């Protein structure tokens, strides 16, 4: 196993996240169900947890090494990444400037709940709204120049923390999973994760390749077509392997993407997402999120029901977090949850 210890890392989670068997979800899914383990990255450290914490451990270490005093990043209007970057910046005594992209016109609401509320509660130094299609990269660069003029040292973290430094967090996560698999004496065939800005998926693929582990990693796309997402993940995994000086080629065949669960687009609720979020809440008491993990679990459930995953397999679902965003989507759940409201015992 290639050692990551030559890379500086801040420690935001003082434990390994559990790899838990989801017995009650299996019972719910019935005879077709494989053995399901959930990697509880929703329990990572920093405010509210979730996958960005692992990326930020490496990104913030890099920022600190470069003597940064002001962190700049961007994300959607309910971005978990922005919440966690802000939380990390607070820990490191840095300013934090957020550029929020309104990907669906007229959906930004200053008083919205969920992560939006937390941006304010955690005290973002500034929030800038970008309209759909505006170049957030250019906005962040301009901001960095302004901050330099004020004598500050800005550090730009890309959307989702997805560059090769951030991806190291998920190479690390795969190492952690590999040890847990050994301890539990299980032999999983597949890891299922959400594939968005791609750092999570790319890091896992890199970890699998450099350890030559015979396990598949299937990413459920939440915004891009299979062709686009595959190339995005492959390219970032290659950069990550290069940063690790690993002698490995990452090919298209190493990246498995399913793009059947996006619905009408990024962050747009689907009935299957609502069902999946409700099922996991009511079987395991675990909260998913509507934008990422809800759609990923919807995909996993559908693949099980279609027999694309067979009952003799063992699979791992990476719970990448995001439940604070749920509270901004409460209305989308009203219809289905109301049906149980007046039920007598
Ligand atoms: C960002 C995010 C993802 C997607 O991870 P990427 O590394 O951006 O592909 C999945 N789940 C949640 C909850 C997220 O916030």
C-alpha cells in the first residue's frame, strides 16, 4: 500500500467511520437483497459531517502550509461542501468567502433552511451569489486578487474540493475500508458511491487500483451523462495517482458510472429519491440527503430489484453525508409522509 504519510493532513475526525451492516434494510428488500454494509462517512468530523471533511483534511493542510488567511470556495446554493469548508476555516482561524451558484434560476432564498441557514449561523465572511452559467472560477480569482491587495493570503478550494489533493481523502478512505473488510472477514464485490464533482469516486478508484484490490466501484451520477462523468473521474483519478507517484494507469474501464437516477437534473427531487430517503430513515434510522445520497441509494435499490446486483454478493454503500440539506427539501416529502399521518395503530 502506498503510504500517504508524506502528505500533510489536518485531523478533523478522531476515529475511523463505522462500516455497519444494514440488516433491516436487507430485510425490507427481501430475498433479492445482497449483504449490505454502509460506510458511515456521514459521521465524519466538522459541522454535520460528510465526505468533504476527508478532502478538506488534505486541502486545509496545503492551505496552512501556504500560510493562507482567507479561504475561497464555491458550490450550489445548498452546498454541503461550502458548509464544511466554512467549518474547517473556522477551525483554522481563516476567513471564508463563499460563491454560491444558483444552478436552477430563481431558487436562491436568503431565508432558506438547510445549509443556507448554516452558512449564516457559522458566519461566512462573505457570500456572493452567481447566476446560472456565470464563471465561478473567474469570480473566485477576482476575489483572491482583491484579498491580496488587502494584505491577505487567499487560497482557492475548487468546487466540491475535487482536485488531486482533495481526492487523497478518498484514497485514505479506501485504505480504511480495506482494513475494515479484513477485520470483518467479508469479501465485498462492489462499492457504490455518489459521483458528483468526482473527488470521492476518483479517490476510491485510485485506492483500488494502487492496492490491486479485486473490487468494483460504481458511481451513481447526480448531474452528468455517463460519458462525461466517466472522463471526469478517470482524469482526476489519473492526476491523483500521479501525485502519489503510483505506477498505475487509470483507464475508462476502471470507472463504472450509472447515469439513470439523475431525474430532471442536479438537485431536482425524484420519486425514487423520496422513496430511498424514506426507506433508509424508517429501516435504519439513518438520514440521507436529497441531492446526492438519496439518488445513489435509489440507484442501488433499483439495481437490486432488477437483479443487476445478486443476493449472494456483499456490497458497500458509501454514505457521503448531506443530511443538513434535507431540511431545505421538507416540502418534497409532505405528500408521501402525510399518507401515514392519520393512521390508527
Ligand atoms: C459533494 C457530495 C457528494 C459527491 O461527492 P463528489 O466528490 O463531489 O463527487 C456526495 N454526497 C454528498 C452528501 C455530497 O455533499
